């Protein structure tokens, strides 16, 4: 049985690192539109530059796929990203749950939107800002 489009996408992401960004060519359409809560990137060249910058700024990054579904030309992934960054969380691993919505054109992704909590990903791990965010969360849940 052949691999589905989303399984091929997942397989490439599991292998992706700073040394093999050429794998992006296998899964993304040249006119990819990519967005996450902090960035919007258009075009495969710009996306490759974005990923190169991302990998340059983290010590490690990986995705555990928790669940996925594919219907016609749409794909949905639920994942846990774990990464380390020397400036955040004292260099200790940070895990963030999120999900992605994909649209395929042929075998390649032409639209990719990530949804995740940027407070969990970055802001609460910044020394002074993190204490303030945790204080606000405690007050809001009291």
C-alpha cells in the first residue's frame, strides 16, 4: 500500500534538520503559504530561509505526531513539539502542543497553518516576562 500525502509529509518532518532542508522541496509547493502565530511566509525559497533561521536559533527540535487525518486535499496534524534554546528555560527542553492545517495541491503542501500557544512556546520562558505571565495566569484562574 502506498504512503498517503500526509504520511509522506510526516515522514519528511521526522527526518528534517539543519543539514537536510532540501527535504522541504519534496513536501512543499513552490508557492507555499505558511503561517504560524509569529510569522507569515510565502514561497518555498522564503520558507527554506525561515527554517534555516529556525534551526540556527535552537539547539534541538523535534515533533511527535499525536494524531493525523487526511480528507481529499486537506490534512490535519496534532503534535507535540519539543525544543531547546539556550536563552529560554535555562536551556532545558520545552514541549508545546499544537496542530497544523494543510492543503495539498497534488502531492505537495500549498498551504500550511500552525496553531500553538506562544506563551507556552516562548514568552513564559523569558526570565522576567515569564514570571509576569505566570502571575497573570494565577490571578486569572483564582
